[in-house]
């Protein structure tokens, strides 16, 4: 896997001690000695007798199998059967309320034994001395599979867990693909106008203009839009990255002199903003985009009026399939190209984690956190690293085949899930070419891809997702923010304001309410209300 070249070295150079045992203080101030595993097999141990760990569970399932609920369900029971770990939901709430629930638990010193939390909550736990130092425990107990998945991009996912050079939690990895941008283009419109797929971002804008002015749907009316935008500017970050600009919220870029700027303030952002302003002026972007959320703006996709959408691999399963059913649209996945002179396209992506899993300070079996992750990596989260014979994977696969569990969502029924990076397009295409009937690790989706019984638009969508969407992603070539540590003081106070300032001023330029050179005023304003101070705080934090 290629290394992230610009990730700050200070986040990665963690000295890993290797003592014979890891330890943590118990509630009475003594030491709880954690014996290291005696073998590789022991890292996938089943606790006998079973142990119980309390947890904070986000409630996302709406249709449980009959007689089951968030605590008593087949997946929780499987967890206990395979691992010997009984998980009890000390906190059960909606995802939107979980942060507040955990904040109250921290205040009252009643946190569960473990939970998957965001970076801000983890920072609070660390500052309150509530979590176990996992550095040595992870080094001893993690299987090679787990270290491959959690340690991707030179251990970059660990950055928010580091305190005084130590890992205070473990990243629960997700796939990079969940934030990797894909250029979806109406292929039937390309054909109608005798156009080729774009090779540069300039060509993307040229095609968007033609989609606007040259009647690609052939109805004799200028009622088409070249490019999708909504009030939150979804898709803009992917365009900006083509010009070497990383405009995501909370994305910080290290300069040659060691200073940090917000990526959205890079001067090269003027180039795509100027092209977008021109496209808006000629009617190539919906003139009401600034007041429409994604759901409302996507209605134009469903009705067949938008030709280019910067999205993600799974978008065909949404309104794109509706455009297929409604107007006979067809879409093709294209690798997002760089602008001329900017080298290989490298998208800025979020740290690909569900969150960070901690072990409460003083619990008797902090290594059990690593044992759980080991089991998830044995075939389930990293099928390309395993032969699929792991007990967890076998039982998961059997349960997921149950229609009621499948409908509820087997991943959502479990305490938590984990995912590695795998390009399913390669695996699915290979399986189809070889006449295989099943694909380990993703069989439910593979069945949808090869099914002959789905409605035509749904069959189209599944094939687009797995045979085209995945195929144009380079999951090894991504860029993270150069600072992914705990929020600085000013960041905590002003980040929301900064995000709003960026959105407001970008939209003003795109809509022509301000000239492109107003971008310089935006940068001054952004820095004056916190951007510059945050950059200095990041420098100080990394010293």
C-alpha cells in the first residue's frame, strides 16, 4: 500500500515498548497484570469462562428479527459463543444522541468498559485519565491481519489516539472507499453528443457546458444542467482536489516552512471557482442549488436533468436508478481526473474509521478489546488476508443468510463492525468470469449483482456499484489531512463558524454575487476569525 507522503511525521513516530506484560490500574489503585498471548492462536482466544464487558451501543436497527432486540439478538449471542465475551449495553441511544450520552457518562465517571467513540470524545476521555494505555497490549495481542488493517498508511489511523507518544485507543477501520470520490457521467448523453469521457478536469467542465447548451436529451428545450451542486456543495471537494486543493472542513495542510493553513484557503481554489461561476452563469448549475439540500437537488437527477455528479461508489442504488426507471438514463463511472499540470489525481479523504475503541482504565481484561478486533479481521473485515475458515466469519456468514437478520442488517446487529480496503470490482469480475456462484466476504451483494430476478433498474444499479464504481477507485492513492490529532482550543470554539464562512463565500463566488478575486477577502476573513490561530496551535501541538 502506498504511503501517505504528506502526513505529519510527528503523528507517526511512536516508540513502541515491548515488555513481557501490559498492565493497567484497577479501581482500587493496584495493578492488573495482562499476560501476553502464548501463541498466535491465543490472540483469537475464546474466554472460558466467558467475561462480561459493558458497552455504548448506537441504536440504528429499526426492524429487529422477531423476539430480538439491541441486547438480545443472534449477533450478540454469536459474539459470546465465538469469543467468550458477553457484551452488555450500558448505554443504548440513537447515533445522534450518543455523543451527549457519553459526555454525561464522562462527567459522572460512569463510562462503559469499552466503546467506539469519535476523536473529540476520545480526547476528553484521555484528559480525564479514564482509558487504558493500549500501546503494549496492542503490540503483543494484535494479529498480523489486524496490524495490516488498522496500521494502513503508516499507522495514520492511530493519529487521534496518541497521547505522549502512546496509543490510548485503537482505530476501528472503515474502507477508504466510503469517502473516495467518483465521477458519474450520463453515458447516454455522451453518446448523443458524440463526446468522449474526460481525461482532465478542464474537459469535465467543457462536457458540463455542452450538456447544458446542446440539448443532450433531445427534447428541444434547454432544461438540462451540466453539473450537480447542492447547498452544502457536495462534490466540490472532489473537484478542488483536481487542482491540488483540499477544501474539506477541518482539513489542514502543512506548508514548506512548517506552518499550517486550512486547505480551503489555498490560492489555486480560484481556478475551479472561476469555472464553476461561468457554468452557473450559463445555466449549467441549478440556479436554486444554494437553497436545496441533497434530497431536494437529487430530484433533478431522478427526473433526468443532471449530467454529471461527483459522488461515491454506492450512488447508483439511490436516485440514479430512479433516473434509469423514469427516463431510461444510463451512467458510467469515471476516475476523477486531475486538472492540467497537477499530476496524478489524489483525493483528500476522511480518516477511514468508524471511530476509536478504548478500554476503560482499570478493567481486568483490556486485551479483550484487541481480541475482538482480531476476530473481526479473521475473514470478515479482511477476507483477502484469510482463508475464510475463522469461526467468527463462518458463523457470521451463516447468520447473515437468514432473511430476517439480513433485512435488519447483520452488521448493525453486532456490537460494532470493522472493514478493510478491498477492491470488490476485481473480485466480482473474476468470480463472474469463472462462473462462481458465491464470493466470500460480500456474498449477499454478489447475489444481487448476478441475480436475474431483480427489477431492471435495481439490477443495473448493483452492477454499476460493484463492476464500475469500485473499478475506478485507487484505494492506495489517497491523502489525509496533515493534522488529525485532538481539536485545538481555537478549533473547538470556532470550527463551526469557519465551516460556515467557507460555505457562504464559496457559494457567493459561484453564484456571481462576488467576483473570483473576492476569494482573497475570504482568506483574510477566515484567518482572522480563527484559521490563522488554529494553524499556530497545530504547530505547537506537534512540537
